[in-house]
């Protein structure tokens, strides 16, 4: 036993690793005991309640804590860090630094810490604070797979310096040849293994993989220089179908569609580097591009059932031409024809043309709509509407009648429920009927056949009904306020109609026209 402190109030003694207070007189301030703990950093108070009792009693023996070693070594649970806590004063450390650091090094050796040890000579000593002695290396995940595809240029007009749109030059169809590079995947890379402070290897995860999405009927997958490379199995037009890249069939006509070619009907994309002569038609499932500068005059029909249509030189329709796309139409100008699409994009003007689309976008800097009936679901925009001769020009945005759609959906949902009930009963009846009718001939077999056909007809009707409900739900999600914007001048005689509300202009106007609080703001 050794005595650390003696005073009028108590004796502070050390017995083995226990620190004991022998009380002699009460009244020693608890706060004043802080100076003793600072004087002896190795003194660790285990119970302040016991210490308080020892200082308030006039006699007695109390174990208030323990006597720590010169330093303590701690290893984190993940074995990635070793820390040292020095239980000594700054003077004690500085006076015996070399010997103490050698003891720490020996202790690290004994504990088996072999990796990531830090130079202790550079340690920034702080009494009682954990200081790093060794740090492991975390494993580094490898680089993720990198997937690249041949890009299809955006079908957007070039915007000139004056803000107008150039619809005359567009990279509309991306043509590829057999064997062309279509895309590639650089596989995920191996990571860098880590180590804990005991030298155990921590395996690094590989990078995340990715899946190439492509049409295997038109594109091949090959190993080249450590990469997976996609190449075209045949020439055609680059397409994306359901987020998968593919090579669609492409028909290229280097001249005109006319007597030499006849009418064109093609399952794929069609690129025409001339024009379509009067009275001839082009129908395709894919995109149609007509690259001739002179445009199309008096053609009969241009139709893309699944894609977009681009007519570089515009259309002179003569009242007979119909242009219809499932997607968008991009056109320089249109005279006396009919246009049907999701979005109609026009560079110069629409003259005497009827249009039905979700959006009709005529160049807002100089584009004109003169005559005709323009009907859009959501938006019409142009610079000028009508002309000085007060030619009647109808601009009509319908908007979405949400209440009407909800009512339709409710009616269709009720119809769907009833049909499903009928189908369920028919299927149950059919199962029982089949046990008797199968393998027989005559009226029973014929009746069973008709029942089966009726079941299939009902199934198809249910599928179609469900599809129609989903279409209407999607329309409700897309609903935005119907608008007509004329940036320069809407002339007298132009008709502005939003939904069921319409006004014929008697003086020039411009701006964004819409229904505000139930009133058309014209």
C-alpha cells in the first residue's frame, strides 16, 4: 500500500489497483477533488456517490476508484482501428517519452497489430484522450459497369440567333449499316482489397453490373478487347422500342415516290430523298422523312402508324393531302391540307390547314396561322393568327374535362366488374360442360365450342375495357390548363376558343389566352 495524499480530511491510498479514501474529517469540497484527479491522471473514479460519502463522513474506508496503467490500448469492434489512451500528465509523458512509446510499440506487437501502424514519434499527446495508433484500410468497391449506346439525335429544330426555329435541317433518321457499332458495356471492375489492423484481408466488392437492353433479332453481342460490344446484324434505322435499342427496317428512296415506285407501304422507317408526287401515298409503321427541298405537292396520304414524320420542304396539299403520325410531325409549312399527330411542329406557317393534335407549336417569333381550324388538346402557340383581310381562323384548345373523364371511368369500371362476373360464371359452367362435351360430336360439341368462343370474346372485351380505363387515367394525370399563345398579333376575325368558351376578335390582340375563374381572358 502506498499513500498518495494526506491532509486533515482524509488519506488517499493505493492498494494494488484500488484507490481508497480513509476519512478523518468531513467537509472537504467535492469540487476541490478535481485538482487531485488532474494531478493523478491514472486515478479513475468509479463511483462519485461513494466519493461524496467519503468526503462527508468523519471516518471510514471507501474504495472510490481504480488505478489505471500508464496507457491503455483499445481496438474497435470492426478491428479497423487501434487507439491509445495515456493516463499520465504532460510532464510525465515528456520526461519518459521514449520509454513509454517503446512500451506502446511492444504492446501493439503483443496484441498482433501488424498493419496500418502510425509513427508514434509524431503523436500529439493529450492526456486521457484516445489517440490513433493503427488504422486499417477499408476495401474499395470496383468501378461500376459502363454502358454506352449510339445516340439518336434529339428531334428538335435548331434555334437561330433571332430565336426562330429552323425546321429545314434535321437529323431525322439515324441510319446504320451491317456491322456498325451500336453500343458497348465495360464490365464492372474488381475493387481494391482492404486490411484490418491484424493483417486480415477484407475482400473488396466488385462494381455494380448493368444490363444491355437491345433487340437480339437485329443486334449481336460480341466480346472485344475486354468489352461487350453491340453491332448491327443488318442495315436499317436506329430505334428505341420499350427502352431497348434496335435496328428497324429502313426503306431508302433516293428519288421521288411516283410512277416508278408506286404507292409505298412499308413495315419500318422510310427515307425519301426526293418528294412524293401528286396522287401518291406513303404509309409506314416507322418514321417517315421527306428530304426534298421542294416539298410535297398534292400527295394523297403520308401516314406513320407508330413513328414521326419530317417534311423538310413543307406541303402544298391542294385540299387533298393528309399527313398523319402516331408521334410528332415536323414540317416547314403546310398549305390546304390536314395534319394529325401528337405534336405538330411548324417552322413558317399553316395556311388553310386543319390540324388535330395534343399541341400545335408554330414558331413563336415569326410563325403564322392563317385560315383553317386548329384543334389542340392542350396548347396552340404562334406569332400571328389570321390576317389583315380578317380571314376566319379558328384556334381551339379543348383541355381535359376531368369530371367527364371520372364519370366515364366510373361507368366503365362498373361495366368491367359486371363483365368479369359474367365471365367467371361462364368459365365455371364451361369446366362442367367440358367433362361431358369433350370427345363427343353433334349439338353438345357445337354448344361447347360456342361457349368457348364467347368466353374468349368476353376476355378480349375486358382487356380492351381495362386498356381504355388506363388511357383515361393517364389523361387525367397529364391534364394541364388549356392555353393559346399569340406572341405578335391575333387579327380581327380570328376565333379564340378554350373548351366551350369562344370569342371572335374584333380588334388586334396578343398574349396568352386561357380560362381564368371560369372566364375566357380575351
